[in-house]
C-alpha cells in the first residue's frame, strides 16, 4: 500500500497508516470514519482507494462524490485537483448551487455541497426537474462517497439526514466520513451507528506530518469585544479577524478602513458577495495568505466562518474573536460536541 500511495501521489511515502488504512478497509467492503488534524493529508487518504482501484482495476465504484458543507470548500478542493498535473486525465467537476457543472453527476470525481447530495438522494435534486429525480439518486448509490468536514453539518438538519442516508446505504455504497475534531466517544458512537471502522492518527504519525510536527497552540481568552483598536494593537504583517456574523464583519471592516494606516490593506470576505466578486476576493486571499503567498505586503483580513474551513492560510498571526495563533482558527469552526451528541441522539430516537 505504501508503495502504491507513493506512486500515485509522487511522494516518498505516506505520513502514516492513517493515509493507507482507509483504503484497506474500503476495498474490503468496510466503511470508514477518519479523524486527523487539519492539514495532515485527509484528502489524499480519501482519494487513494479510488485512484488505486482505477490504477489496479479493482472492483470499486468508478465515480467519487466528494461532499463538503460549504461552496468555498468544494471549489477549493476542485481547484487543487484541477491544478495537479498528476491527475490531469480525471474528469473532475464542481456541483454547487452557484456553479452547476455536473447536474446529472456524470463526472468521474464530483465535488459537491451537502444540499446537492441530500436532495439527490431524496429524489428531489436541486439541479434537475422532479421528472428526472431518480437520475441522480442512481448515480449517488453507485458512487464512492466522501464526507469531509463532517463536524460542520447542521446538527438539526443536514447531520441527522446524512446519518440516516448512510445507515440506509451501508453495505451497498462505500463511504468515508472525515473530521478533525470529534472526540473518541463521538467516533465510537458513529462507528456503532454506521458499522464503520475508525481510523485515527497516532502520536508517532503526528510527528511525521510537516504541518503538525512540534506544533504548539496558545489560547488567550479576552473578555472584551473584538474592536478595530484591538486588531491594530496585535497586528504585525498578516492578521485575520474572524467574526461570527456578516454584520459584525462589515462593521469591523469599516472601522479598520478608517483607523488603519495607509500602508495596511484591509480586505473583507463573507458569503454575501456576488459570485464573481467572492471568487475574486478568495483568489486575492490565497495570493496574500496561501501556502505560496507573496512575502511582501501588510494585510488585515476581516472574514466570517467562510475563511476558517474553506481556505488554506498558514499565516503567522490570527485575530479572531479571541486572540489566537492562526493554527487555532479551525477549532472555532467546529460544532460543539454537545450539539453533535444531540443530533446523533435525535437520529437514534428516530430509528
């Protein structure tokens, strides 16, 4: 498995068993729940069984549906795969409410939002007429399903509906759920509900992951509102201020635009921009904050939760509601465990 993984992804070796073990379970007919930190390579772990089966002509679905909670996530994964020359021959498509490139789920790999997947399963696809409702349901049942950032699903709607769908499909459709934040108790309860195998990252494997090696987190709670003055006080060259509503983000942006020096660029990003404007802003954020970011510049980004899970931004300084290093931003996006337990409890009672 290690040799095949290295060949497919042009890597020396996987970071650990957590990147190849899911393939062993899935190709043996068992579904998987994978827990691994953000930036550890969960996406490769999910793609590996599909790409391996294609390469070795193993009996496995020839279509992959990669489901995420947010449009910005779907587009980010789709962009990354399209830019990877190693997989240039794959028919990868994007299916969201704003960009419907695969209305009938005909691509080899389709990155889609949760609303597109659930509506297709329920025979009321948002992308097709009701008269064609069974088309996408058939495509979904015959695919390999990946649910990434599972912890971000709404515990009152999409989470219990997804669990019921997977309970119905177990034994028929292979699937993997991926999360960075669920507790061991939560993982075990999900595994029991779905008859799935749990795969986690060991401490030794954690130290082999470049983004996790010797990583330290500092949390400083400040019992005060997030203001423009507080952001500017802690700002160095790259800072992010995360607000929990669009209105707060807009107000903070206006204050920063007024108070910041002329040499500081202030950017606003939230979900209410028109599609073309949001894409332009997301591309600009990747250019300024991404893995291959420009080193020059003095920037403050004001954003809502859309930034926390949708863009890979390894910056040095981050200023959310409480002052944290940027590595902790994703922790704020996680659904509280109590809410998730309530969703699973509700699902259990429905059975």
